[in-house]
DNA sequence: AATGAATGAGATTTCATTCAT
DNA sequence: AATGAATGAAATCTCATTCAT
C-alpha cells in the first residue's frame, strides 16, 4: 500500500510542505465545525492565509485536502506514540497497561482530528481510501504487537484470534472517548475513564466480584 | 425531546407513510453507497420510484430525508429489540448474555443503516440533531437497565458508574461489528464474534488464563 | 376590441360565474399582498375555497385569473360610476365638478384593485393586454365626454387637444390618491384632497393669488 | 435611511462598478420587455455579456439586481437634474417653469427606467423597499423646494399644503408622459405636452377662457 | 363537477476548478 | 509563485398544469 503522492505545481519542496501544513491546519479547524462537504475550497484558502489560486498550486482536487488531512493525522498519531515511548519491548502486563494508557491519551489529544477523519474518510475516492484504511489497520497492529509480546512472554493466555479482536476492541474503546464525548466526558475525567476501561479489559465484569484488591 | 414533524403537502396520511417508506428505502441504499452529500435529491426520487416533484410533495428540504432515515432506523431498532423479546425481566447472567447477544444480532441486521446514521447524522440541523442524539442515548439505556437488574439481583457487583460505562462499551462493541466490517467480518462469523466478545466482557483477559472451562 | 372569452370545462354557466367571482375575490386579496407572480395557483384555490383541480375547471392558465381580475375591476368601476349617477347630461361646471368628485371617490373605494391592476397588467399576454388597455382608455373617455359637454355649452374654452389631455390628467390625479397613498393619505383626508385638486384644476396656481373668494 | 450595500465577491471596486453597470444596463433592457419576474438570472447574465457564475460574483440574490437598477435610476435622475442646472436659486416664475420643463425632459429620457422602477419596486424586500420609497419622496422634495422659493419671493400665493400637493402633482404628471405613452405620445410631441401642462398648472381651466395672451 | 396526487420543466444559486495576469 | 476573476456544471427546490378517480 503506497503512500499516495499529491501532485503540486510548485517545485520548491520545502515551500510545498510549509503551505500544506498551513492548509491542513486550516482545513481541520473548518472540517471540525462544518464537515468536509460543507466546507468550501475558498474557505480553506482564506483560513490558511492564502488565495484560492495559491491553494490550487499545492493540490489538484478538493479531495486531496481531505487525504492530506487524514494522512497528517496518522503521522501525528505515530509521532505521539513515539513521544510516549510506548513500551513494546518488555512484554509485561505493566508495560501493556502503560501502552494502552498512552494510546488513550493520544486519542484524547487528537480527538477533533479523529472525529474529522472518521466522519469524512468515506468521502475519499477509491484511490486514496485504501491507503487510509490501511493506516487504520496499522493502529490496531501496534496494539496487537504489544499483546502478542505478552502472550509470548507467558503473561497472557490468548489465542491469535483473541489477540486480534482485542486489539480492535482497545482501538474502538479509545475512539469512544472522543466520539461519545457529549455523554462520556460529562461522566468521567480522562483518568477515571482509563482506569475503569483497563479494569474491565483485564478483569471483566464477573471478576469484579472480588477484584477490589486488584491494582489497576 | 419531541419527535420532529416533517410537513407533507399530500393529505392522505396512509399514502404519506407509504411513500416515505419507499423514500427511506431508496435513500438508505444510496447513502450507503455515496453518503448523504454525494446523493442528489433526483437520485433519491428515481431510486424511490417517483419523480422529483413527487418527492417534494412528501418533504420540504433534502435534510428532511436524512431525518426520516435516522428516525426510521431507531424505530426499527426498537422493533427488532421487541421481536427478540429482550429479557429485561429476569436479571440473571444468562438473561444478560441473551440480551447482549440479541443486541449484536440487531446491529448485524441493520448494519448498513447504522453506518449511514453515524456518518451522516452530523449533517442534521440544530433542530433535528438533538432528537437523534437522544435516541442514541436511549439505546445505551436499554442495556443499562439490564445490567442494573443484574446488580440489584446480586448477580453482578458493579458501581453505578461502572454500569453506565459498560452499557456504552457494549453499544460501541456492537457497532464495531458493522463499522469495522472490512476487517472484523473477514476474521470472524457473527456467532464467533459474539461469543468472543461476551467472553471478554465477562471474564476479561487475565481471567482467561484459566477460563477454558467456562461456558460462553 | 372584443372581450376575451375564458374557456371553462364546466358547462353550467351560473356555476361558472359564481366560482369565478369567488376566485376573483380570493385572487385580488392575495395579489394585493404578494403580487401576481408571488401568488401561486394553489394559494388562490385555497383562498377561494376550493381545490386546485376545481380551479382549473374554470380557467385554463394562471394568467386567465389575472385577466378575470382586471376585467372585473373595470366592471366594478363602471358600476360605481353608475351608482354615483355621474351627471354627464347637464354640461355645467357644477356638474363637471360633481363628476370629478365622484370619480375620485370611486378610485378611493377601489384603490387596492387599481393598484393590483396597474402593477400586474403588464403580465398579461399579447392577446389579453390590448383589451385591458382599451378599458383604460374608456375611463379617460368618460371624463372627456363630460368636459366636451361643458365646452359645447360654452362653459369652458378648451381645444380638442386640451380636453383630451385634461381628461388623462384627471384620471392620473385620481390614481395618484391610491398609488401614493403612503405619503398623500398621510397628509390629507379624501375630501381635502378632492377640494384642493379641483381648485388647482380649475384655477391653476397663478389664479390662486386672488382666488380666495372662489367657491370650490 | 441608509443606502443598502450589495455585497460582491470580487474585490476590485472599479471592476465591481463596471460589471454592475453592464448588469444594470442588461437588466433594464430585459425588465422593460418582460418584467422582473419573467426575466431569468441567466438571461440577465447573457444580456450583460458574462456567465451566470460571473453574475453571482457581483450580487448575492436576484433581488439585488432589482435594487441596483432602482438605485441607479435615482442616481441618474439626480445627475440629469444637475446637468440641467435646475434653477433653484432665483425663485422666479420663469425659473420655476424652467425647472418643471427640465424635470419633464428627464422623465422623457429615462422613461423606460421609470416604468421598470414603478412596476417592479414592490418586488423588493422589506430591507430595500424603504430606501427606494425614500428616494421617491426626495424627487417630490426637489420640486417642493422650487415652489417654496417662489412663495417666499411673493411670486406665488400658496399654503404649505398646497405646495406639497402640487409638487406631487407635477411628479405624477411627469410620469404620466412615460406611463401612458401608448396614448399620450401618440397625441403630442414632448414640447407640446410640456407647454400644455405648464399652461394648465399655472392657469387652470377656467383662466383659459381669456388666457390666450399669457406667455407660457 | 370535484379532488388532489403526480409530474417535470425550469428557476435560482453554489462552488470546484482554471487561467490570464 | 501568487492572485482572484471567470466559468458553467450541477444541485436544490418550486409550481403551473394534468388526469385518474
């Protein structure tokens, strides 16, 4: 799955990157408010600080902007993961918890961006959509790796299928924090949310019967 | 939160209902493929089997169609729940499992509709959106009731907050079956998916260590 | 110039007349508020107390309604003139004044109708417009006759051209009462207006120097 | 009463003025033939020499065009008055006559525009209509001033009310030249018309008995 | 004779994209 | 490299008119 190259008329690559960053910032802020379809290219140009003509020096179609936005979000997710130095190595339960915790924090920081990406990515065409879906899979893969390491280390007893499903579960429960913010974020702080979710993940609801003494 | 009344020019109420049903069916099938914004009113009219003029005898604005679609989906969800006779009464673990199982099956049956609703409902205006969000909350409430019954019966030991969070978790894990279908449904059958999710929910991942003998 | 016959599908002539009267009444009241173009046939039907289908049993095109309205207004003008028993016979100055007075009162009574007619008659087609313009001319002709009688009687010394122009002047000064109502009717009562206009007509502005003793 | 500002997307103000002038010219010529409602925006665009898209770069709603047309007509009227150097200063009868004469000539030159304005201005919305009506009043005010000057100078003996009414009379008798052109302009040349009207205004119909020797 | 559901031509308006400057 | 005026395809929505019942 190759990264889609968006053609620019401008040659100076450094300039291209700079302008596109401005564009993405402007676009995300508008998409958040009005969604991709309700946002016009003129608005994006104005919000980004240049003219409609200039905008089209750096992209070819409006959809390119959406692709750039989605792509940039994934980049930022990966960067954040790096910053949080997700401990993929140790394969301990504590490391796993820390990894999940970090993932939840990343989702919190980028919740607007995630919202935009999930609500609008269906507007991508056949050419760019697969690349974005691929990125989506990779996110689950990061968690899958951590889980697998724990299984290999004998810290967890899970089948390959269970690991795969679980990794998607965690991804989705993370996104839930952002997507259902209008109800969830009124009930819990981020830390409360994380603690409760990790408790549920590790112990389930039956085990809760006598899990008061479990660390979480 | 009152149900929004969509005005029709046609007087015959039975006819209005019939035509709107045709419209909703046509619209869902198109929204699935192209989303709300990419679908034109003319396409909806054609797909529904009548002319653009007739379409506008039964609605006033394009957005009305989206509202009708969302509303109809919730109606169908409720109806399906009824059909599956969700056992809210007993408050047993077995009843709870059955309830969750049923919910997952409903999501499976209506997965296209859910997808449309979640991706497009943000296109609703201030007047209609709250009604749809309310419906969304009610869905979680159904599950919350079942869980609460079990807690009251002493079958589960969960705080009020845990029950609330859990109900949202279940809602979201159900939707995940439809939303991530391009990866999840390639890995599991619906029954496998349900069994595994219920296992995770009840026992968590630690308990899995020695949960081979647990029925699920 | 023949009266245009508007075709009706319904045979019963008495019924046709009755329905058309209802139609005209409804239409005038709507045209007053919104003008011909902004008024829909559905609205006219509803205002007239029958269905759109029925409306079209009595006319063939929307424009027919406008024609019927214009025609009816002229009929009413003539009837009013009759009621006021315009004294065309005597050919005295006093009779002339009375005739003008009466005309002004008719304009006052039918000012809404006149307004509609003048603002909308240009929407008539080539076939019906000439008939309406003809009616317009006839109105001036009524006044022309009165003036001519006075000239013949030696009460006035006016050339044929002067009589013709004067008759149009009077027609227009009458309409002015209705057309500029938003300013004129705030300044004068109808009687004041009539008195002043007759004074001006008869004596002009120079004569006013020493016309205080003139009856008007 | 503030001049309504019509928003344009194009920034270059000189260009906006130029294009709008083209638009107004095109629109007036079409409104004359078909009226505001029967004229489509596409026709206006074509007649003005640019595309429909370009048209909407210079206005926002079709009604804006009507407003621009009305506004431009008043501007031209004022300009014409200036060109004719209406003699407001002297306050002589001769100056008054010259003023009236000039007004009649302006009406003649702009008769198409006046016709459009009077027939269509009711299609303006609540926001723009008052401004246009105000302009209408101002026209009468110009004549009122001239008359008042003569009264102050002792050249005329008229009450304040008489002056006000008279100014409206003159405005209306001017418009009559354009509005009843289909009959009046067949009977008289403009100069004949002016002479006769001034005679009537100054001397009335009674005074005509022995006014042959009066200059007019 | 009365009804009102159905129709579709046509109107206004938007907006992605181009291209001359 | 930057600008923004110009374009026109396409979208939504209206409404006069018809016709089966």
